[in-house]
C-alpha cells in the first residue's frame, strides 16, 4: 500500500494518458435513471438486466462533500455529475451508462452514483431508508460491480466511514478505497500524517484491493485510478 503512495507521487507529474491503450471515453456517460424506491430498483434489475447478465460497472459511495461528483466529472467528463446534484436527487440511486475502449474494443458499462451517507442531520427514518436501499442494491448488483469508496484524504476513516466499512465488510464486494483532495495536503506534516495512517487503513479496509490517492481538482493520481478501474472491468 505504501508503495502505491510513492508510485502515485512519482507518476503524478508525468502525463501518461497518451500512452494508455484503455480509457473511459470522456463525455460518453449518459444519465439513464434515478431510482428512489425498492420497487424501482427491483424493476430496473428485472427489466434491463437479463437473469444471467448482471450490470457490469462501477458504484460510487462516500460521505457528502468528499468530492464524489467532482471525481465523476474528472473521470467521465465535465458535467456528467450535474444530474446527481439536482435537489431531491440526493437520496436516489443515479444510473449512468458509459463507454470505454479496452484492448482497442468499445464496451459499455454502468455507473451507479449511490446516495451519500453520514449527513449530520439525517433522521432515523432516512437512515433506515438508506440501509434498505443499500441492502437491496448489494443483494442484486454487488457481485458485478467495482465499488469506489471515496473519502477525504485530510480526514480518512471518520466515524461514518467506519460504520460503512463495518456494514460492507462481509458483503464480498470488490472495492477500491479512494482518498480524494490530496492537493489540500500542503505541508510535509500533513503528508506525513496521512502516510502514518496507511497501515491502519490497509488493515481496516482489507476488503479493498488497493488504496488510491487522488485529486479531482488537480487530477493527480487519476490516470492510475482509471487504468486500475479498466483493468478490473476487463476481468469480469
Ligand atoms: P460530493 O458531495 O461528495 O459530491 O462532493 P463534491 O464533488 O460536490 O465536492 C465538494 C466540494 O469539495 C466542492 O467544493 C469541490 O469543489 C471540492 N472538491 C472536490 N474534490 C476536490 C479535490 O480533489 N480538491 C479540492 N481542493 N477540492 C475538491
């Protein structure tokens, strides 16, 4: 894990995008559905996915304000996440479809923008709605998706993140832990603090294949993240 951190630092200054064979086609990500009830999620599963064919793709999960929308825009093209920010959409599963080039072939995958968690003012009823949606979502879709668990690199593993990982750890899902906003770590002291946390994060998030250090703002680390996402999608 520590190696990834240094690998990222070494790579962040060089543009390797021109060398990449596999890529997410920017601007190809189209909004398909916003699902807010258990029935809608079940219907989507029944109507759009045949029983042998589960949706392949990515699901984005994180506390509000960690930069989920900014990362979606950075990875899929500017303006993609606008729909997820529409007032009232915050408790919905937003579904997009995007195109990739993998080994010179075009493929289509789903992107699921899942409702955020850890809002300070959420009522018990809303929390229980979130859990019902997540329980169903995981049951129906988790085995063909790569989950990106997004956290803020300045405050990783907060209480709400710990609750989430306890909830997910036996789900058998495939996941990456993505620590965003690393551009905000300006001083050596702040960078060292994050480095010191890596062993703890590796242990607590051992269900995650890897930890990535990125910035949606400066784009640092995103080439490596995109490459790794495509490597997993091409496996399935
Ligand atoms: P979401 O609620 O998780 O979708 O978070 P947003 O994408 O809306 O981002 C929340 C705030 O963090 C916005 O003001 C973004 O501009 C900012 N932000 C997101 N990613 C980064 C980043 O990598 N670096 C910095 N400095 N700010 C970021």
